[in-house]
């Protein structure tokens, strides 16, 4: 079942996670929304991890290691 997530475009946050700009927030919200139709259930931790990866704060390897620890 689809469950909406909290997206605040005025304050540039998704589920409380702050984004650097509206374009990054929109791309992330669209990606998350698409995956939710396939059963993905986002959490604040997963959104933060995705943002860190997409903004270059963590590498592919670090992403996979952290995902393994979460999932």
C-alpha cells in the first residue's frame, strides 16, 4: 500500500532531512516515490544515506556497507 512521505519544498526537507537545493530535493522525491510503488519503505536514515551518496559525501563502497548494516 502506498503511504505518502513528508516533503516540505519550502524548507527543502524530506522526512526532516535537509536538502541543499530544490532541484536535488525534487529528483530525490521522484526517485523515492517511484521506488515506493515497488514496495520501498523510506526512512529518515535511508533518505540521509541516499543524499550523502548523491552529493558525494560517501563513495559507492561506503553506501553498500552502510546499506548492508541497515537492511
